[in-house]
């Protein structure tokens, strides 16, 4: 869904390939990707420059400030690169408060240079903004006043006149080259449905622009138009976000259906768990538990919407219940089955799936001393709620059930009261 | 954007991509509000034309269907709202086509997952041409008592409970479509209800923004206060903050931005909506709530307190005498749909068709209770399938094998027999496969291919009554009936039909009893004594052997056997088998590109 970051390797791959398609000119970009499954001999055969050139290696993990964190190694030969990678592949690092293992590296030729330019394009509501600076590199933030920005409205062409404020002060011998480079990159940005693109820095190699570092974001809803152009694009998860097996199971379900199924564990030992219908409502339930001061007890974020069928809801609910009951420590816990008033989702039908899962997991729910709180409205809600009430009596688990007459988040307060009451 | 009201009680829409339910919900809403004109003027369904029948209250109305946006706009020049239910793949192109029509003023896009660059094109065009885009990724919006987009506000019960059938005083705008319905409820609980509500959709770049609609509400005199539900991610709320700071909104605004929980997540998280992405302090719910509060909006401390904040603002307006009381009325009852009433157990209706041989409702189709996977995995043949669908039971393999042999033997008998001839003539006349096939099949009857049933009937009757072959044949002769299953144009006593021999061999080897066939052979022995061409033919062999199959398998009662013979099951075998050959003849003629057949004059005797 929506804007997705891609790896530096893929950004450069797309740039090289489509720069040529759109302008007829080659960029001398060379790069190779290394992951756990890479065989260095095969890689060296495929990319012969690896054996002859001096190299740069760095993690390709969607986080920046790699140079400042000592994760970039310069001027190595291939053996040294392999050694560098071996020492770090799979090792956990902490970047900006997020911890995670490094799984992917990018190797490039080492390019000694003295010029560092900055280029950034961002898609905005009414057009795109393009920023450029002659003083790029890791000191860009210190030199922010030297960054020049233009705004190109949707459908406007990036003519020389429009581009002029960016390049006006450049020396004549590179001005034309850079202007054309910006124009082609902008065309490529639009053609490939980029939403963000940054080169910091790019320099010149043999008189041609060469990005030393590059970041990109694509609009993945445009995949249906671009799958050929993007070819095998990977959308890695944000750095530090490692999916548990249960989370990836739900992620797999989500990808197979037209409905939306989301599940993130926040605290496996949390005592308040949620399973909420609707993208908007699910956030508000999590908010409310936090706003009432019990963020630390919140086990998960979970959302289902877009009218999933009974079978999908069943599989999804099983996962949520398994996680919610995985740590029976004798204390009470609460499961919040919430939702707003649906526009068109058949409440009774989706509840059927949840009810089947609750029945299956009866003993686990009891062992975890689970209390269940339900609130929902929408088509057929009376039947759905009646079935939930009947279920409580049938399996002997406390279930409180509310309809549209109650406030949406009232059950959050009840859930908190339940877990805080003397056990 | 800005300016004021988008809809009225006479607004009509064009609906792109036919969806029965949302259109019906719009028409039900119209009826509830006492509208005289249905709010859907026309439907656009690419590639289709004609009418769709829908209910307007108790009555049925026919809404015209057009195949293109242009044709629909030309036919309904007063319909100025375009409701687009196209998929995310085609929503942008059809929305642009609609925006380009001079008659269309508002386009609502329901699809989720429209590419950002496409939406930006729509935004640019709408801005340049003073049009309004609502969505994508939205349920739409509603003007209470006047006009409703698609599925907005859900069921009739909910619309009545939220008093959306008549206008109140509150303008509401949110990102989330699901939450808009929740808020209609909340607002109805603590105020006199909604005047207009819009869900702008959860995308990064919605076609129109929260502030666009707030500014519009500010210009609508009947809107006395404005409620806004924002969401983390994006900067849309800040344009509202700017508008408030600049004093462009002079009505009280109650606002809440959801997503305060984002700080609980360590890494960046994409919530349910495309635009709801955590990251960046400015885009956080906390920062936006604070900014709105600083700009003068009433911002509660949590969503829980939102309702109270709305209530207090409304009560203050009442105290100040700024709210005139709403004229209440009881909306008419919407007749319940039959299928819903049946589902809820309120009424019952008789079925019009009964079927016992197959069921396609489950995970996989079943033939007589046997699921398709068993049929395939256990290596069933065509004979087994026939036994399931015709006889509703699994016959032993020798029986189904026998059925298959019959089909193979009868599949074709050359181009000169009447069925094949008809098929060939029809195919050569340029007709399609089905016409060619049935023109051949239509010749099957008492003279051609229809003798199997009769043979079985007469042999069975004679044998069961204990008639000797002599008595049987002579009694038939007296009645003037030729014995079916006996006689052949070419075959003779000393030159038997090979097919008959093959069937007899198979039956002798596999059947527990062949009494009917033996009786038929005795009859043949007698008829051969009268004339050398009165041999047992293939119809007679199949007919008599099928009687042995039915009686010998022990799986049919006497009554069932009589019924099978009476209904004409055995001709079914011939029709099925010969269809194979007739289809072959059709393909053969087409492949050979044979011209129209004309019978030669010389071959006709012209006489008076």
C-alpha cells in the first residue's frame, strides 16, 4: 500500500536502466548486491569489474547516516570486501532507536572525487519539488541554506527556464550537463512512479553524472502499470521491523485477499489485545488504550476491513487469539473485538469467523483468564451481536457485547478495569 | 474549491460500473427523505446498454444504462455528480473522462489503491476547471435529507437512527469512511444531527482536503458548527490550521486527529490507510492536535472525550440561540427486500425448481453427492459420471465400463445416416456448431437411433410375461409392429454385426446374468428362420443387455427398472454417443471449407 522505500541497489538499477531508455545515454553506474545467499565467485563472474576495481561497501538497509556510523568501507579489493561483509552480515545494529540485523549490502567501485552535488525530488499534492545544491554530501544539513528548490506543478514541463534557478550559478562547463541530468531524472521519476528520490551526493565520472548514494521511494499502487519496468522490485520492511512468524502469516493472508488484514505485536506479554474492524477505528482503539494510560499493556495492533470472508476472518482471528493467550501467567487479560458502524460489511458474517476461532480456542482463552469485550454496528449487526452473546454462555467465557447505542471506545475502559481489578 | 453546497434534494448522479447494492441504498435513502426524483439518473457500464431495474420505494423503476461516460452525460445533462465505482486500475481514466464533461461538477472515487500520480492529474484538472473530486479510497459523503453517495451511512436502520433523512446543523469531514459512519451516530446522539458529511478518503493526496470542505461548510448558512476527524500522516490538517489562524473559519470547529498510538511503535508503521504512515514529528497526531488547538479549534484530550467536546460546543450554540429547531418528521417505511427478509427468518417463499443430481454451492461441485475431487482422484470414467448423474448411484465398474462401450460403439456410423447427413448439410450452410449438432440430433426418433428403448421395452414385456419367441414375434406381427432391435439393412445371418458380437462377449465375461440377452438371441433364431436379414441389431443388443445390467447389478428395484425404461434413459445413451460423431462431422466440414450443399436435380424425381 502506498509509498514504499526501495533499496539503494534497486534505485540505481532503475536509474541506470531507464536513464538509457529515456535519454539514449549511458550512465556508468556499477553496483552489486550481497545477501546471505550470495556466492562471491558467481558474483565476480557476473560483475567482472569487482575483481579489478577498488571498491566501496556499505549496508543497503533503508537507513542513512552510514558513513557517520562507520558502516562504510572504502578503497578495498574484493577479498577485503568479502571479509568486511562476513564480519557484519546478520549482525544486529542500532540506528535511530531501531535495532535489526544487517541482511543486505551494496558494493560499488571506489570513486575518488572532489565535487559532491545534491539532488532531491519529492512528489507533492500539486506537483513535485526539486532541490539541488553544489554542496552535497554528509554535510548537507549544515549547508542547507545553499540548497535551491523549485516547484514543478503537475503537468508542467521542466524546461530550461523552469530549471534555471537550480543551475544558474554553476560553472558553464557542467551547467548544461547537470541541467539535462536533472531533466532526465525528473522524467524518469514520473515515468516510474517514484514518490521520492534523492542523490546525496552525485559527482562526475568521465564527464558524466554518477550517484554515489541514492535513496528512492515508489508508489506501490502503481505496480500494475510498472511491473515490467520495475522488474523484480523488492519492497523491504522498514529497518528494525522484523516480522514474527505470526505476523508474517497474517501478512501472507493479507497479500492473498482483496480485503485488508493487519497484525503487529507490540508487547507479547501485554494484557490488552485488540482485533478491530476498519482502518480508521483500529487506530483509534490503540490510541484510546494509550490515552487512558495503558499503552504498556497493549499487546498488539490489529485491523481487518474490506469485507474479508468468513474463512479469512477465521484464520486471522486464530492468530490474534494464539498470540493473546500465549503467556497465561495467572493474571486476567482482555480481548477487545471492536469496530465502528460498518457501511456495508456484513457484521454477522465476519463475526461467524471470529466465533469459530473463539470456540476452537476455548481452553486457551480460559487458561489465559481472558475477558472479551465486543462493540460493533452495521449491516446485520443484531444477529452478529446475538451470536456473540450466545457464545459467551455456550463456552463459559465472560463476553460483554455492545452495539451502536454505546460509544465506540467505551470497551477500552472496561478492558482496562478488567485487567486492573484485583485478580 | 471553497464555495458552498455541493448537493441538493434534486441532485442527480451518474453511477459508473453497475453495482446493485450501493445504487439501491441511494434510492432507498431518496425515498426515506421524500425525494421525488431518484438520485441516480443513469448508469455507465462499459460495453453494456439498456436498463437496470431497481426499487424506488415500493415501485420498480428502470434506470438507463450507457456504455460510455460521454453518452451518459449527453443523455442526462442535469446529472452533475459522477460516482465512480471502477477498480483502482481504471478509476483514474474514467474519472478524468467524467471531469472533462461540462455537465459534471463533482466526481467521487470509491476505489482504494489508485496510483498517486493518477490522482495528482485529477487534482490538477479539477483545480484548473473548478470541479470537486471526493476520494479516492472513500465511501463518499451525504447531505442529510438530500443526497447520498453510494454506501455512505450504511443500512436504512442506521440512517434512521442517525436522523440522516433530514438536515441538522453539523458539517462533518473525516478521512476514514468507516469512522464517518460512527461519527454520524455520535453526532446524532449529542446534537441535532448532520447537515453534510464527507469522507475524503485515506490516500496520501485526497482529491479534496479536510480544509477544502471545512471552508465550504463555513459558507453554508445551515451549517452552524464543524466537526473534523483527522489522522496521523500527511500535512493536510495544517492547511486547516492556517485557515483557522487567518480567521477564514468563523464557525466553531471541534477536531480530533487519531493516531496518538504511533509513538508506541519503534519502527515506521503503515496503518490501515495509505496516508496514515507514522514517521516525522510534524505529521504525528500529537503535533497536529496541538496545532489545531493553538489555532482555536476545540480539541479533546482523547477520542473518548470527542463526543463530550461536540456536545458542549453544540449546547453553547443552542444557549446562544444560534440553532433553530429542526422540523422532525417520521420517515416512511422502506419495504424489506425478499432475500433479506428470508435471511432474517421473517418470511418464507417456495422454491421454483428442485434438483437432486448435482450441487454447485459448496467448495467444489458434487455429482450425486460425490465431490469432484473424488471423481478425479479416484480415476472415475465417463461411465461413472453417467451413472452418478443419470442413475444417482455409483454402479460397479463392469456396468460403467459397459456404458462406455455402448457410447464408443454408437458414437458414429458414417456420413450417410440421416443424423450425420443433416449435420453436414447444416455445417455447410455456414451455421455454428450448436445449430449443426442439433439439426443432426433432431433426426433421432422412432426411425433413426430411437430403437434401443423400444427394444428394451418389448423384450422386457415379452420375457416378463413368459412369452415364447414364437408367441412374441407373432403377436407383434398381428399388431402390425416390427420387432424393434431385430433386422438390418446390410447384415445377414451369416454376416453378423461385429458390434453386437463385441457387446455379447463383454456381457458373457462380466455380467452375473444375461437372461434378457439370451431371450433376444432366441427371438433372433426364430426371426432368422423367417428371413436372413432379421438379425439382432446393435439397438436390440444394447436394449436387452441394459435390461440385464439393471436387473443383474442388484442395485435397482423392479419399479426403478420400469421407470428407467419408461422415461427413455436408453435413448439418452444414443443421443449422447452420437453427439460425439455429429460434432466431429461439423468440425470436419468446417475444416474442409465445404461450400453450401445443394441437392442435384438429377437426383430428384420430379413428378405430378
